[in-house]
């Protein structure tokens, strides 16, 4: 469950709020001048978020490394005289081939 708390209330009730978060599985959104500025979540939830963030970063880095590797292969092929085609050229060839089937 998520609750809203102002900064001034947080200051005066920090111990109670932290106990609710730790033991009651309550989450708090801290508001400053009525605008959400921070969240207080359990350590368990924080660790899950960190793990998800790390997994996202790893998959993103892996994807970038794969694209760089493909670019390197394309450059090597072009340098050796092999004719490469763009995605658009390949798509056009596929469309033309499919059209010939009809």
C-alpha cells in the first residue's frame, strides 16, 4: 500500500513511518509543497529495484555491443569488396518477390 506524507510530517513521525515501511509493507511518497519528490520503500523492494536496474543495464549494454559488432562486420565486408545492402533495399527485394507470387 502506498501513502503520501509531507516533509514536515515525515520529520515529526520518521520513526513511525520507517517502522511501517519495514514491518508493514507500506510505501510512502514524500511530498514537498504538494509535489512528489521522493519515495520511502522497504529494503527488500529497493534491492529488487536495484537488481532490475542492473538487468536492464546489462541487456542494454549487450544490445549495444551486438549492434557495434554487426557494424564492424558490415564495414569489414565492404572493405573486402563484398556488396552489402541496406535494410530498405532488402525490404524492397522481399516485397518484389512476394508481389511476383500473386
